[in-house]
């Protein structure tokens, strides 16, 4: 099995861009008076955003596994270094911008509560709630989230830590893949079929493992055969219990595997026009920042929408577009001035502790 070529991949940035925008639109179609107005102006589209756009999280789960294994074990074996250091580095990369965004969310919620009384706006946090978020245990401990979608940050960390430990435990040749793929099968055929597990990584490891399997298959000597095997396993899981989220995860994993195969064998990679490639890379790079800050804009935007008394009209679309643009602008600023400096700070503190570069699934 060959190691992957380093560097950014345009199709990965494009998938992150698309998935992050869909999640933002899902939340705007879900919460507050703006969502109610949108459902009156365009009920079919709003219902689609509510029912299906949230499944874009499966894209991040698959990308997470793909990028994690590319960073940790591109050739199938865990790169040298203690696994605890890789896990600590991942925690720091997630938690530092996460805590900064939570401060923004708490302040935005306090401001929004002055103008709008609505259940979707979180109350002032308790110390126990704040500490649970800092430990990424808010879902496990049953605390209400201080921002929309922050459950995923905790799950991403669980998944990365679990994968790292599996790769470390299987230090003999072929054992890492066997352990990881075995847990992927256990998730697809058991854990993911029981929603009582949805605060734990085991529930989501099916999609995460498919991402890892896609990377390894795309780099293998016989990628077609291995991708076909992955497709067969996924289809068997769907025959047993059809789940739309797993259908999407399987499709994304196969797409990533095929593109990785081409990336390894093509004389020249696929290229977009320079301006479009730059825009895709920028918005893909800011996907984690967008994920963290958009709910603050959503709360303030809904409060302002209610204060202005706009109601359901063509102005609803303009207001939504304005909020969306604010989310994108704030995400770019947050990534540049908060996330990137904090990430560099965490990296400098851990330099030399692990030879694996940090992966960026939602980062």
C-alpha cells in the first residue's frame, strides 16, 4: 500500500464547503421566527432543508475518517509516536476555537434574549454545563447544548481518539485495518441501528470507518476490488436496515475512494480555474469556523427579524441571504484571527510529540 501524496485536495474542500452550507441552511430552516416565515414563503424548500440538509453531517463523518487515517496511518500502520499525544493534539485543535466560539454564543444568546423569547435560545450556562462543554462531555452527561450542532465536536473527538487507539492496539501488520474495519461493521450492523448509542462514537463509526476504508482502498494495489467490497458491505447493511444517512455515507466514501485512486495514478490532478479553486479552498478551510459561529448569527438574526416584524414575504429571502452572508464573513474572520492562531499555539506546544500532522475534517 502506498502512502498518500501530501497537500490539500480540491474535492475534499468542495465536500466540506457543500456540507457546511447545508448544515447552516438546515439550522436556519429549523429555529425561530425566521424559520416559521420561510416555511410559509417556501414550504417545500424549507421542509427539504429541515428533513434532508441535516444529513450533510454524514459527509463530515466520512471525511473525518478519511483524513484521520491519511494523517495517522496512510500506509496502514500508526506512525511513530505515542497515541496519547496525537489525541491531546486533536483535543487542543478542537477545544481552543470551540471555547472561543462558545463565549460568542453565550454573549449572543444573552443579547438575543433581550429581544426575543424563544425556546431555541439557550439560557445562561451553569458552571456544570460550561465544564461539561469544555470536557466535550455535554451530550454524554445530558447537558443542554449552548450552541446548535456542538454535539458533533464531541463526537469528532471521540471518533478520532477511538481510531487512534485502535491503530495503536493493532501494531502488527494488517491488524490495524482488521480492528478498524471490524468496528466499522459492528457499527453498521448493530450500534448505528440503536439511537440509544447516539451520544457515543460507536453509533457513528460506520460512516467514519468507511472514510478510512475508502482512503486505504484508493491507495491499494487493487483499488477496484477493495472499493467493490466496501460497496458490497454497505449495501448489505442497507438491505438489513435501510438508513438514508448510511446511503449518503456510502456514496461519499466510494466517491472519495475513486478520487483517491485517480489522485494516485493520474499524471496530473484535476484542476479548477484559479479563482474558483481559491474560493473553494477558502470556504472549505473555514468550514469548522462556520460550524462554530453560525448559531450566534442565527440567534441575533432571529431576534432582529422579530423586532422588525417583517413576517412572511419576499423580504424573508433577503433577510436570510443577509444572515447567510454574515455567517460566511464571520467564519472567515474567525478562522483567520481566532482558529488559526489558536491552532498554531496548540501545534507549537505539541511540536515533536507526534509525527502525524493534524487532520482537518471540519477544521
